[in-house]
């Protein structure tokens, strides 16, 4: 089965073709970073308009690169949520319309399920069951995964997600958009012993996350440093603050992951989403899992951020289970992963699932 995947949930237009026998045939991505940089963040209306301009040319380019035509496609998957409603509607409208005109089924895919399954695209994929830590711009979640479509939410972000906290703290430091990767690069120059930030919600039971207070702590630290050293701050002080912030986030995520592993008894951890590309986070999580007698799995860096490949793969899983969308265009900007359940207790999708 060959599936075209379309991702337009936020500020990246991603398309890909996944073949159930040959694997990923081709993928293409258009980033809107330059478009939104002038505003310091994503402007939803501009994002939607750019998806409109880019998605069909990208699909044509993709078909050319894969050296196939529409007749050889067996289905289309598109991101139906969560995300920006206007951006989601672009992908849903294009995906559902092309599927109707080509006479093939279409299926809406949950964006976070796409991230969760992205490591399955690698040569050494994880085996069920596992704990998934999903760390993207708008989500920080721990999920118990016993099979495709078998998800139980263990912990969620109560306010700012880790990615949001990275971006907002980077903005406080005056770093260019997108701030998260810039902060991580600056942190490489920082002294880890100069400042220590709190590890939020690690002094109490539970697996939920809260990073808004950490962002406030960073602001207060910056304010105090400017009063002592002047504004603008020396680069070394900025780097020291960035390092303290990054260390606090990484430690918090590591502590919660270790709790989830011990509570479930699973020995496999999957980490996905944009923040999962962070070098220090990967290193710390891998070391922690080795000490726990388990193993951590990640998507390749290009599939950590939003992309069409993860949507094509997740869509294939649902299409082969007999799931598809009726005529009509529907998106779900707010959508719980626990509403996705389908398949049997061994994690095999059921063809009778509805």
C-alpha cells in the first residue's frame, strides 16, 4: 500500500509517500521560519496562506521525485488535528479533495500520533509496549503505548509545554526566532555551575509537567543579572542562564521519564517531537535508560519536527485497518490521543474498527 501524507498543522508544509513494502519513497518539507521571523512567532493567518501556496507544488515535486503518478497511490493521510484550525483546513481540504478525485480513501491523522510513531520509520524501530515522551512546541506528554491505537495518557503539560518554555525564554534572552534551537546552541557556551534553576513538579508525585514557573524564574534571573552587570548582558552571562534553563528542563523530563518507566515496568522509551532533537536531552535520556536496563529510541533529527513522513506512516496504519473518512472536510484543533483507540490487545489494528 502506498500512502501520501500531508502535514499542515502549524508552520511547516510537509508531504511524503510511504510504501508498506519499500518504506519511505520520498518526502519534502517547506519551512515558514523566514515568514514568521519578523513577528517573533507564528502568525496563524499567514501560516494558512503559505500552506495554500506551497502544498500542491510540493505534492507535484514529491511525485516527480518518487517517479510515480497518482494512479499508483492507495490512500491519502492528512493531519486533522491538533493544530491551528486554518492551517489544518488547508491540508484536510487538499487531502480529502485529491482522494475523492483520484478515487482512493482518505484518513485524518492525529498530529501527536504521527510524532509518536515517527521512530517506526527507522531501521531499528522500537517494539511494543513502550512509554512515549512527546515533546513538541505545544505538547509535553507521557503516554503508555501497548500497540498501534492503544494509548493511555500518563502525564501532560498543565501550562507551558517544554518547547514553548524554550522559545519564550529564548525571546527573553533576545535570541532570534525560532528560539529553542538558538537557546540550545547558546547553552553550549554556558557554565553549568553558575546558576541553578528549579526542577518544576519533581518534588511531588505524578507525571504531569509545568514549565511556566521556570520561565518566570528565568525572567527574574535575567532582571537581577542586568541590574548587576548592565543591559545588554555579557554573552557569557546569557550563556550561563541558557545553560541553567536547559539543564532544568532536561533534568525535569528525565526525572518524569524515569518515574513512568518504573511505574509501567516497561524497558523501552520513545522520545519524539521537536524538542527531542536537543542533543543534551538525548544524551541524558539515553544514559538514564541504560542505567534502568532499557533502551531509548528517537526519530532522526529531520523527523523530530513536523513532517509528512510521520503522517504518511500513521495514515497507513489506519488505512490498512479499514479506517477512512467520509466525504466532507473536518478538523479537530483540540484532540485527545486517548480518543484514538482501535485494534486488539496485542496492538494489531482490527479491520472492523470504526
